[in-house]
C-alpha cells in the first residue's frame, strides 16, 4: 500500500507531516502543504480577573493526549489556578481517580465534551497542550490562538506549526512534567506575558490561517491535478 501511495500527490496540514512522508520515500514535488483554517477569531478580553490562572485542556481523554501528565504537572504548581478539562474518552474515570489521589479536586473540573468551545476560551487564560504523541498539527492550539489565548505545550509533532516558543506561548521538551509546570507558573508570575503572547497568538491565527489562504491553496492544488 505504501509503495502505491508514494506515486500519488499528497496534501498535508503541517511541515511535520510533510517530513514524515519524505522520510517514507515520497517525492517532495508530490507533497503540498495546506494549512488548516480558523474562522470567527475574537481577541481575548481580561486575563486573570480574580488573580487565579485559568487553564484549559481541550481534547480526547485518551493516553496519547497526555492529560495524566498534565495532572502530574498541576500537582507541582505553586500558584493559584483552576484547570478545566474539556473532553471525554475512555480514560476519563481513570483521570478522575488520579485527580482525586493528587488532591486536585478543588482545582480541577471535568467539563465533558463541549459543543461550543468558544465560550471556554473566553474564560481561559492559558491553553495547556500536554500531548505525548506526535500530533500531526494540534488544532485546539490554533483554536485557542484565534481567541487570543497563548499556550504551554510539549514540543511534539506539528505543535511548532502554530506555537512559536517565547512568542505565542512556551514549549517544553516532551514528557518533561516539571518543565511543563514551571512554564505554566511563569505566566502566573509574569501575567503581562498573557496579554503580550495572547496578542501575538491572535495575530498569528488571523494572518497565517485565513480562509482566503486555505481556498487559494486548495484551488492551486486542484489546478495542478487537472
């Protein structure tokens, strides 16, 4: 199957995915990068209105997404914080037990699957992205940026496509739980970074991931395939 696929054009959503295809023998001239698109971008309002850092995890509750690592990091935080875990999955019950065993029940809310995450972003100061697997892109990070929310994430997979370390958030080596906790704490200790990196995040989303750029890239691909 792989041998057959190598001879066909391919469209990917990140440079990381392009690199994977190249390492598997795909010809560079057959690979097209078409970035995802965000719509309805909204600049963020007030950060930390009550002095407490509001964290958001948005994703499936499965091992690959690393929510267990996030809870370990949360247990190391020495700042006032509240973590919303939005999503559902096979690991939810285990994660709820882990949360209780770490003494975090007063600081963590399992919100379940959300049909309107935009409302969550409006009440979030920082997205936490602890994925342990090689994310092809990490769309929740881009969604957060479209609402002016910076992020802390492990440097895995396609995360670098949207997270510019020190500009739109902070990236940490994969599986470095202590480093992840320190990066989160930095935002609470230097709250001006939320506003600065939040603004950079918003502008990154609305300038680089527009519907116009997406449509132009798809149109070009279709013309090349005719």
